[in-house]
C-alpha cells in the first residue's frame, strides 16, 4: 500500500511518463472510489492483496459484482486492489513473474548495480481466463510457497542446460522469501496472451490461503 501511494504521487507529477501499474485502490480509504469503478466496469476482474502479508496469503481474485460477505470483509480490511490483467503474457501457457535485483548506492549522481542473475517464478497449472477458474491458486498465483505443493511442480535444477518441463521456478534460488510486491509484479505482465508463443509473462492473483505455514 505504501508503494502504491508513492507511485500515485509520481503519476500526479508526471502523468504521461509514469505508467507502471494498473488502476489501483488502497482499502479501506478508497472503498467508495473503487465501488464507483466497479459499477462503471461490471465485466472487470480485480486482484486484492492484504497489507503486511506474504507467501500468497489473503490474495483474492474478484469480480466487479461482490457478494455481501465479500463486501463486509473488504470494507474493513487494509490492502491494495488493482485491475487484474486477465490477458497476461505466458510461458508455454503458464503465468509467470520475473524479478530483477538491483542495488542503488547513490542517487546524485545516480549509480545502480544490476545483478547478473534474476528469478522467474511460474504457476503450475496452465492459465485459463474463465471466471470459474478464479479460485485455482496454482493457476493464478506464481508464489513458490503455493506452487511447491502442486503435483505438477518441477523442482528447479539450477545450472547449465537446466530447463523446466512444466510449471515451477526457474533461475535464482528457489528459497525466495516470497514477499509480495504488488505493483512490481503486476507491471511485468503487460501484453496480450498468446498460448502458442514462447514469449509470454504474468501477474499474481488468487483466493484466500488460510494455512499459516512458514514461507520456505
């Protein structure tokens, strides 16, 4: 939520240059603004992530028309909700996110070091935008802590020639802390879906995860 507030400040100062995230709302303070947006976009899907959480816990995919229980829950919970990108890029039909790691040692002059290795995380169930799939966590979430439990999960064998045969993690160490970065992960995915293409990408989304197991 703090990241989105800062992104919004940048957008107000540079509206034509800062386009790094979908339409977003910080709850509960933006509840009525989001309610208006849902009325104007009845066919839209939304992704909700609670504040101060990780490992995919509490993430929900929502339709614009909420039921009474969902409204009661979200009206009083702190979190960020964004317009869900339902036509993401894909890798062999699977959603993914990509993380690049940088160290900023100076802002004036600007000095940034980019790590040579990054991390790609994949869902373990092929993506289907059908609304009936919104509760399928291993389709819409790329979190390692969620997908490692799937029967189709393929453990990453990092090294020369290693490649995924399905969903799972690729690249850097799998034992990632899986902390949620809503704006960054969503902004990776712009583009139309093409299940026949080898050049695809993803967002995070899903339903509540009630178990509180450690993020390993």
